[in-house]
């Protein structure tokens, strides 16, 4: 079954993945209202369909899952940092072509929009960022992940885990700021007349090592939290993550 054209465009106009982040996400509901407000003409929709077909034929389709902390050690004592960095670097290289194709498609579609449609898109970006900032303001970094509620934590464990979360909050905020900066720069490049494969790769590569370092720091934090758990709790948590990953990578009907 073919996806509606609005849903397809939603995915390619949305922010693309970072070279070292997770798999590129498909069409999301967040852009649906934006696209409806752009009031695309019949000709624009057909041109976009054509672009989608061209890029689909050229795209390098991959489904490379993000590495789990359990692959490199479940606590700080046996975390293999060097292997983790090597895996993240290889994964970034493997996904880079796919990320560029998505960015190129977003650029090509943006070129089809009128000035009014582009202004509408910019305003929707601002509104979305404001909504996200409000949600972040209501979300505390020192809360435990939802999955930990199923682990029957002792009071001592919960206290120690909350302390670890609080101590990592500054690094977590720095990672979000780094990601936000990259997203804004990538968006500006995609919506400019200076977009090119070499320019996009230069931007991605300038951030790649910082992202890898941030992901390693995050892995270390996760490992330190795993070290607080007993073996049964660790296995329960790993099983829950594997189940979520399997659900995430289920093939979608077309």
C-alpha cells in the first residue's frame, strides 16, 4: 500500500538524522500540519512524487541498529570503550550515504516551495522549537528511565541511581545543545543555494567526533547505572530493550 504523498513529504522535510545517531526515521506526524498549511499545488505534489522516485532508486537502503550497551559490557568495570568508539565510527560511515540522500531530497523538495510556503515552514519550525522547550522545562533529567520502574529497586538503589542521573545532567544538556546546533546548521545548508554533497559531508564530519564522544559518555553513564543493579535486574532490563528493538525493526507493510 502506497503512503499518502503528504506523509511522504513529512518525512523528508523533517530534520534528518545525524551522521552518528540512530537510524533515519520515517515520516512523522509532527510535520503533517505543516504540510497541510503549505497548501501544495497539484503540480508540486507530482514533482515531489517524481523526486521521491528518483531518490528511492539512488538511495542506499540500510537498517543498521544502534549498538546496545550490553554489547560492550554492562557495567563500568568491563565497558570496552575502544571497541565502542570503533563500532560507532564504523556505523557512522555506513549510514553517511543514506543520511546524505535524505538531506539531498529535503533540499530538492525545498527548492519547489514558494516564498510564502518557505516562510510558513520557518514559522512552524519556530513554533515546534518553542513547544519542545516547554516540554523540556517540565521534564527533569534526574528522573529514572520508565523501564526502571519494572525492576523492583531497593531504596538504596533508587537513591544511588537518582544521584547518577543528577550528576550526568550537565553532560546530557551539553549533548542536546550540540545536537541542536548541528540540526540548525544542517537545516540552513539544506535550505540554501550552497547545498552540495561536499558541503554536507564537511558539516557532518566536523561534528562526527564530538557526537561519538558524547555517545561514549552516555554509554559510560548507562554502564554506571547498570552496575548498581543485581544480575536479575540487568537481565530484565536487557530483555526489555531487546524486545523494544525487535518491535522497532519490524518490517512495515507497504
